[in-house]
């Protein structure tokens, strides 16, 4: 019979609607292997061998063996069926469906629940399904046609299992589904859904670490993290999904995944504290390989039995403890990250120890499988390591960027200083070159004229009028030099207009008319002060020769362009001269100077002279070729 205790204080249901079942009747039957539960079955079909038990029920192997001895059946049969009978007292007046809830049912075969002899629930129908230890029992009974709760008089629970399985069942709750659904959902979320999400997140980050490692093969820590995530995920995968895998292979996978996990953690620790630990590494590798081979289906020197498998888990726990202790001691002064990993290993070993005790019925089946959160601990520990490395990498990048910025600023300061020094040197050179040019020009032009005038005056060979003309010429030379330094923006017409302004009064005083027939011409980018002075000297010399030698009364100045040049033409109506004789004779120095100045600006000059007058042409390039370095 069952013991029922009401537990619905403060709810919308009447007292006693929700009942906590802590006692039941129990017996064990032998069977011919796993088989589907019958659709109709009542307690009257079983032998009258019921024994009262307390719930939660954790059946040790010895108790099951004693029950086997008390039953009359074929001793060669290997599977067992454990029956639990619950007598339910009536409770009229409840509306809505009733539900049966239990925190845990431990068995490796089919779970079936009968209400008044009729099958209402079954699970794990296809043989061993290994998530039953973390899956709460939840059975909802049908309602009557009038909507009232169908409260069965008898509930029969059938647990199918192998002969040496660790069978257990938590205390049960019976009551309205709405009242018990919160308990069920909380247990389901904390025991299955939350660990599943944490495990999936761990695996996702592990896959990300794998891609990082594929990009940076020299950083093996990312590969170790992926292996850690994979082994952790495989170790607990059976708790969340139904794997279509045989019992022997399932046992081999779950047992060995734990050893693989410890081995990966050992190699991760070794990388952190940078100590070889050759002996421990050899021992961990050897034990892992031996267990993987000895438990391999087909060899099975260490078979998957309730007597052997718990011992293998103890070996794994001992190996994890040693790896954690040795790794923590090795990393104590060398690596804070290593100490963190060692602490994480200790926490996982403790969580695994509680699972081992629950699994082997040492503690109540109502306890929690804390090992489900070992993945969360591992994920947190190694997530912290990745986070620290990420933050360290960002900090290192920021330090490098700051250093580069400082170096760049220093280099910019050096370049700015060098640029200012270079500009100062260029300015000084420009001033020096301009001073040299002016001195040379004044020496060749103004100085020579003044010296000639002084000697002539001293010797009494010049009249006052002649001296006045010479001084006027010197003054024109000085004005011309000053005009060449004015900004003209590469405009030749502006330069010629300045010359016209300077020479106009002199020509008018001598009775010579000036005809100005200039046209628009393109700018000359190369027309700097030095080149402008050459052009002015050429034009001035041409007009001065007209005034001194030809007795002309009219001077005509014109400009024009062709495809590659700008030309300046100066014509007069005076008496002509022999151009060849003037250029080759001793008196043609002025014409030669004009040729030299034209060549200096990459231009050329030409004269045509006859009895009707003289025509002078100056050709200037639109674009001047670059002079070779050092020319």
C-alpha cells in the first residue's frame, strides 16, 4: 500500500488534492529479455509476493539477487522486471486531468505505467535509452467525459532492466496536472535543458576555436580547446538525445570520453605551466589507451557490468585528481591560468563523485546529477582563459598601436623639422642665387655703363647730352631689373606692358612713335624672375639698338603663337644693317648677348634687315624642357 501526504497549501485545489507518495509495494520477476509491455495488465496477474518499501527506492544489487532467489523461475534468464504497486485513495470533486510525477526513475529498460490495469504511459521502448536518470517521470491520466479527474484506484509501475542494473525510483507525487507541472518543468529544465544549452554553447565555442586554429596553426591551445569541447559534448550527449547506438558501444563511448577529457585537460595544463611532466604524461596516455582498448566491444577484457564499470569510473576520477593536483602544483608559481584550470578539475571531480554515488544508489535517487554542470564549469574555466588571452591580445595591440603612434609622431616631427630646415636652405639659396643674379646683371649692365661714363667724363670725350643719355640708360637698366622681380603670374603680355610703361616717355622724348599690336597669348609657366629679366633685356636691347643706330621714327611691337612657341616681333622704319657682319664683327656683342639670353630660356632670336627697316623675332617655348640634374 502507498503512504500519501497532502501538499497543496495555498493552492486553488482543496486540501489533499496533491499527494506525496512515500510508500509502495514491490516485487521482482525474471523475464526472457526485453519485451514490449502488455496493453492490459493488473496486479492480480502477478504472484502474491509483494513487499512494502519506502520511497525513494534505491535497490542494491544484493537485494535484487535475494529477490531472484525467492522467485520460482528459470535461473538462466538474464533480464528482470521490477514492479511497484500504489493504492490510491478516492478524492471526489477534482476537475481537470491528474498527473503522476517523479523526480527520477533509474533503469536500463522499458518504463511502463498502468492505471487500473490499463497501460497509460511507456518510455524507452526500443531497449536501453540512457537518459532516464535525468528525465523526470511525468504521466497525465485521462479525464472523464464530464470533465472530472479520473482518479485510478491502483497504479502499477513496471521497470524493465538487466539482472545487475542499479534500479531506483524517487518518491512520487499525484495530483492535478496544473499543480504538479511546475515541479516537473523545473526539474526538467535544471537537469536536462539548461545543461544541454551549456553543452551546446561549449561545443559552438569549440568549433570557433577550431577555425581559429586552422588560421593560426602555431597556437595549439585553440586545438586543445576544440578537443576539450568535443569530448565534453560527447560525454554528455546521451543525456539530451536518443542515440541509435548499441549498448556495448554506448558504454565504451561514455566511459572513454571521460578518460579522453582528462587527457586533453592534462595537455592543456602542461601548455600553461610549460613543464613537460614526462612521467605523468606517459602514465595518462598509457592509461587512456589501455582503457580504450580493453573496454572495446569485441575484446571487452573489462566488460560493461555493474561491478566493473563503477571501478573504471573510480580510475578516471583518480586520474583526474592526480592531473589536477600535479598540474596545480606545477602551475602554482608559474601560471595563474594553470591554477584556475587545476581548480576547475577539482570541481569537476567533486561533481562527478556525486553522480557516481547517485548512479550506484549510494545516495537517494532524488538527488541531483551535478555532473551535468561539469561542462559548464569546464566551459567557464577555459572561457575565462580565452577571455584573458583575448583581453591580453587587445591590450598588446593597443600598446603596439600606441608605440607606433609615438614613433610616427616622432618621425613626423623629424620630417617637419627636416622640411623646415630644407625650406630654410632653399630660401637662403634662392636669396643667394637672386643676389648673385642681380649682382651679375648690375655688374654686366649698370656697372659697365657707369664705368664707361665715368672714364669718358674724366677724359672729357663726352658732351653733357651724351652723359645724360648714358645715365638715363643706367636708370632704365635699374628699373628693368626691379620690374623683373615683380609677380607677373607667367603672363608675358604683362611683362611687355611694364617695359612699354618704362620706355614710353623716353621714346616720346626722342620723337619715336610706338605701335602696340600684341594679341592674347597663353601663359608661360616657366616665366620666373630670372627668365623674365632675360626677356626684358632682349626686348630692351632690341629697342635700344633701334634708337642708337637706325634713326627710325616708328617702332611696331607685335605678339603671336604657333603650335609650340610664343613669338615677339619688333619692327622699325630706320636704316638697315648687315646682320652677318654685325654678328661676326667686333661690334656685334649686343646681338650675341641677345642670342645668349634667348638660349638661356630655351628660345632663339632672328633678324631681317634691309633699306626699309629691320625686323627682329624672339621665339619663346610654351613649355620648357626640364634641365638635366647638375646642368
